[in-house]
C-alpha cells in the first residue's frame, strides 16, 4: 500500500512540475526572464523539484 501511495505521489508531483515548467516558459516568453512573475514561478518550480528530489534521498544521521 505504501509503495502504491508513493508512486502516486511521485506521479502527481511530476505533473505539477511539468505544469509549472510550462507556465514559467509561457510567462518568460510574454514578459521576459527577469520579470517578477517569471522569477516567482521559477522559485515555485525549484520548490517542487526539491520536494521531488527529497523523495529519493536517504538522510543519514552522522
């Protein structure tokens, strides 16, 4: 059950990442890469990518 839930969470997160990426590219094409809306969108994409990466990292306590 846990594995199925994790796979589903990964799928949903990947869909969010791809949608945010498309949104960012569209805004960049319209407003330019340094526009505040594009920068904010880029930061939101970074957050999603960090969440996705965290799903695969093992945190070891030293």
